[in-house]
């Protein structure tokens, strides 16, 4: 005897954990079992929907029985400050839509930015940013682009070119999140590679019950460097030191004595900083990758 009730289609869920390598690849692969069962029905263009009402248009890449979220994924990851250890829960709605929830390393769901316009499309590899939550990010990139100019016209100097120092440019750079600025000394980028985070900043934004832990540094092209930190009492104040990982970051980004770095805290549950680098005028690599507009 046939059932009186129609068959209810169960929702399809899968999870993906974000790793450092995933961020480097700038794409995300779907689980193989999911692809085997549902891959043939997936269109080339899909939409990721987040709980704040935003709808992101992404293109899929299919090859050798594998499928990746690719074109548009990089912008999605950057916008939501995805970092090593984040967990994403996908709900496939048997259409071109995927509902996605993002959880930080502490298992709490992130606070999603406020949205005015629901859909975000990618055109020519660039995200069309049309929300109020993006205003700060857009202004920040414009500021970063202008920071390449090592000279500016000072009205008081009657048209003479004035060279601004890296520390001046780093301090004037407006971030969307809490930040601090450090000028690179020899102990930071040459011999010891020992970086100390300002005590006032550490006491405000670090978990003081956790004496050591993981910390991540990333640049605006999406590359991430893992590191370790420790908190200890030194004399009458707390000292926040990097115990490993900073040397690799400093060398890979060709930091020199006199360069200034603006460290922008983008996640304090999984300690992650965007590092904006301002170089000396005579640096061989003035247009540093951290501030290059993609």
C-alpha cells in the first residue's frame, strides 16, 4: 500500500575544514563522495548563500571526477576572513544554491557582515562590491594603493616634494579592525627574528589565560604564515613574544630594517593578522605584495 504522505527529500550536508594549503590554492574542493552522487547535476555556476542574506555567485571547475569552487571563491574567502581552522557547513539545496555557515576554531559561528544588496558577482576576476560593509575595505585598498607614492606635495613647502617615512604611512593607514604598528629593527628581521607585540594591545585582544598558542599572519594576496606566541611576565608587565614562524614571514616578504608594518587583527578567536607593509624609499621592492591590488 502506498504511503499517504509524499516522500520528504532529506537535506544534503557536507563540511570542509579550511587549512593553510587551502588558502594558498585559492579554491576549495568538494568531497569526492558528494561529487560522485550529485556532481553530474551541478551547473557550472552556483550560488553560496550566507545567513546574513548575501548570495555569492561562483563558478565551478570540473576535472577527472573532482569539482572545485574556484572563480569567486578567493573573494568569498577574503571577505569572510577565512583562516586556518575555520569550519564550513554546506547545505546543498538540489538547485544551484548552497547554504553555507562559517564556524571559527572555537566552534562558534562568525558574525556575518551586514548586507544591503544580496548578490555578489565576480566579473573579470574582480568582486563587484556593493554593500555598506565593504566601504571600509574599499577605502583601505585605495589608501594602500596611494601608499606606493613615496612623495607627496606639501602645501606648506610650496610645491616641494616631501618624502614620507614608512612609519608615517603605516600610522596613517586606516584599518577596519584593531591594529598596531611596528618599525622593523635588526632584531626583528636580521639576527634574532624575535618579534614582540605591544603589551597594551596584547592585554586587550589576547586570551590572557592562554600562555601560548597559534597565531597567523597573512597578506592581501591571501597567503598565510602560521606562527606561535607566548605570554610571560617580564619585570612588572606582560610580554607577548613570537616564538616561531616570524622568521619565515619576514624572509618570504623581504622585510628590511626601517620598514614599517601595520598589523590588523581580523580574528581574535583564531588569532589572525593582516600585515600591511610600508617599505623604505630605497627598497628594491617598493611595491610590496601585501599592498598590491589584485
